[in-house]
C-alpha cells in the first residue's frame, strides 16, 4: 500500500456530456507520475505483503488501508454491492452503510487474507443497506464517502463532498453512467482528480496491492464549522 501527493493544481478540461454509453479514454497514468513507487519497474524483489494479491481480497485490503488513514466515522459505501467492504470497515469501528440500488446479502463465505481461513457469515453479520442510487443530498449524513469501482457516482461524490465538506476515497473504474466525461484523449482518472483540485481539495494518490484497477485518490479535508 502506497500513498503519494499530487503535483500542481490545475482545472479540469471542459467536459462532454456522456450520452448513452461507454467512452474511450487513455489508460491510467504511470505510478511514477502519481508520486507512487513502481516496485516492479525498480527491479525490487517482491515478498510478503508486496506480492500482488487476488482481486477477491480488495475489500479487506481497502478496509485495512482506510482504517490506517482515517479515524472511525460515518461511512457511505457507495455502490457497495453485497457489503463486504462495509463488513470489514465496521470491524474497524466505522459506522459503514452500503448505498446501492440492488439489494444483496453478504456472501456465504470469503477467505480471510490474514488467517488464510474461510470466514463464514451468519445473519448477525448483516450490514446496513440503503437500497437506492446515491444522490448528492445523501452526503450530509456521512463523514466519509467511499467508492470502489462505483459506476456513475464519481462526479456526484466529488461535487457532493465540496458542498458538504466530506472526506472521500475513490478508486474509479470506467465512465459508464457518469453525467459528464472528459473530452476524448483526456485521461478519466486525471480529469477526476483535477475536478477535485478545482474544488480546493488536497488530493492524494494511493495504491492498494490487489490485481485489477487498484489506484485511487482521496481527500481528508473536512470542516463543517
């Protein structure tokens, strides 16, 4: 798990409306350009926690990182699906609620990356759900908004955080169902972080060690006084 500070502040390029589908953009920027270390490129021999983990462990790994980065608070787990991330966040003392229009139960079991054993869920392990799409007005009920590959919510989260002084953690995936997208040729990830900086947020980058899209950005600014 690695963190890095942003470079120069700059405003996002004027967006396009996202009408009816996917929108092709350049790949993610390099780790070095985000202020993160690329251990493979540096020729480091990876071992232990540095070894890449399977994508199925992303919820536990992200929850551990959030617990190291933020104090326990009220969390909106946006697009949280079955609630595995919220389950682990609640174990860390966070009051985490899943916001997802599709009601889903926790899986029957998952593998605990720490013990290597199967973790079986029971009815008592349920996490709170709001079975609705996320809308910006919900942000006032939470301190921290988390979006792990949450389609259609990234722009709303950043703008809602600006209005409500929320903290947020975003690992963006694609532009599907987003109300706006950057112009062709402009990177989606960098356009989102530029939007956050345009709101005055001190954006920082991080990487979680699981396979797939594992680079995100976050803001810890929160002042509702």
